[in-house]
C-alpha cells in the first residue's frame, strides 16, 4: 500500500527544481507550486514582408494606356466623321451611307481601338480594386481607378471636340 496508511500522513512530493520561492500575493497567501515551470514567453513575430506595389502599378499603367488610346481613337474618329456630319445645336449626326470607304475604314479602325481602350480600362478597374483590397500599392490603385473612370468620358469628349472643331 502507500505511505499514507503506514505513517498516517500524506507523502510529500519531491521538488524537482522547478518551483522557487513564491512571492506573497497579499494576506499571507502564496500562489501554489504545481511542480512545473511557466511556459517560456513567445518570441517576437517575424517582421511582415512588405507588400509588392506591382498590382497597383500595373493597374495604373493599364489605366493610362486606356486613357491615351481612348482619347486618340476619339480624336481620330471625330476627325474621320467631321466632314460628313451635320451639327445642330448641341448634337452631331452623321451617316456612314454618305461616307467614302476610306472614311468608313478610319471610323472602323478607330472604333476597334476605342473598344480595346475600353477593355484595358475594365481590366485596370478590376486590378485597382484588387490592389486596394490587398493593400498592394493602394495609392497607385486609387489613382488608376480614378484615371480608368475618367477615360471613357474623356474619349467621348474627344470625339465631340474633334468632330465639331474640324468641320
């Protein structure tokens, strides 16, 4: 049997060197020694790796290209249709039926370039939103979003200005 029955007192557990003199926590009570050491403090977390600004930069580049190509295509389209249109008040109308094939081809090419610029603008908007959410070049992504949203308005404005000034 155990030593409790033979001596009438519980056997004291040996101290394996883990416990030390416990401080007094007030009112003469001490924290009990459970026979194991306190866990070691955790190390400092690894420094965060800086986020790459590539996503924001790419969205800014695509937005700038969309703006330049869109405005260029708008000017080209406005210049191609200017001699064949009729301006009345604030509107401008033209018909491709009265245009020579060279002018209709220029309108088609500028329209394709304008569609390409629109596609680049949409990609720039998506990349800029992802860049803002992931904090990957947030400032560049915000600038790209603003430029990509202004690009279609600027290209429409370029069509109108080119068509009315070159009449």
